[in-house]
């Protein structure tokens, strides 16, 4: 008589074909976009509010870090706070990574290796190759974002400072040490045009603010941080997180003084087009 697998159950099927039962179980899916976003926002929160849509992914990552004895059980809670960032950075260093590659933000390779036999990775993101722009260096993702902002505005944007510029401008407080961060020249722009540029940058996925000399030792410019760029320096990560929390990205953590519109990432913007 023909045997019915539903009648004997999954365990019997696995024993028959010689495959461990847990190999048939669906693995959790870690949404990389949501996980990286949480790693920027959560450490800047005054409480343990979770980043919407990220809990399950962050929890899977934290469980994998705990399994490697890098994160204490009390921090396995779906909140990608400072303890989880430090644990992830330690994991990156254990892989031999240094510098920006060990900044505590999950990269595609490290996130995939951490999840081996534990979870699968969805919505992978990355900065791409380093490319020249206006005499500076940016990554390909930032370049594409700037190009789209220019298309929306109908005129070019010129950089005052690029990315990957460690120690190049002390007034930048390390925000330009990694990728995803640029300063844009506003020479000759009216106040209305400066605001329009900041709005276009925010629309495509930057945390962008008009900076003026009263705020620091710098000339008028627009400072822009590409949200979810996995090459962001720690200082730039903090600015991206503060932007989501309605702050201005400066050391005093004052209220956001830029144009208000729904906050989005570059990938979310692309999907909406």
C-alpha cells in the first residue's frame, strides 16, 4: 500500500530520506534594509522603542551574536542599541575587518556569514565602488542619489566636501570619515533655493540640513548624509539616527530645522518611482 507522508509526519519523512528534521524548517528572513536602519536609529533613542518593521530581523541577528558569545542574553530584544552595535563590530573584527568595515553597521558579507545555517538575508544593500565627483570621492550609491536629486531640481549640485576624508576638515567632527556624506556648495543660492535643494536631497534618501555660520566654524553649505549607507562613520550614523528622531544632526541635538517631508531611504524612494 502506498504510504502517505502527511499521515506519518515530517519526522518520519526526514528519517526515511536521512535529512535532519530542522533542515526542513523555514529559516527566519533578515531584512537588511530594516536592520541597518535600526542600527542607526536605536542607539540614539532615549528609550527602548523599537524601529518599526525591524524587530524580527534584529532579533535574529542578536540571537546569532549571542550564539557566538558576543552579546549577553539581556540584550537579545529586537533593539539594535549600543550593546548590539558593539557586539556586531566585534564580530566584524573577528572576521579580520578593520576601519569602516568594522563600524558596527551590518554589511552584506558579514550579515550573511553571521546567519549561516540560521537565517537568510533579504533586501541586501551596499555603497558600491568609490567614484570621483567634483574633485572629491563618493561611493556609487551616493553618486546615484545626487544624480536623482539633480534631476528633480533641474540643475547641477557642486560639492564642497566629499566622503572618505578622514581628518580632512576638523569642523566636520568625523562625519566625512566614511562614505555617504557630502557637503554641497550654496554659493549664489537664495534662501528659497537652499531649502529646495535640501528638500530634493531628503526626498531621495538623504538626511540633509542647510548649515549656516552661526551654527559652527563653517560657511553656508548643505550637509547631507545618505541614510543606510553601510560605509557611514559612527558620527554620520548618529546624524542619520537623529534625523529620524526629528533632530538637526548637530552636537546639541536641537530640533530639525529643515523642510519636512516623509523620511525615506534611497531604496524606498526607488521602489516608489
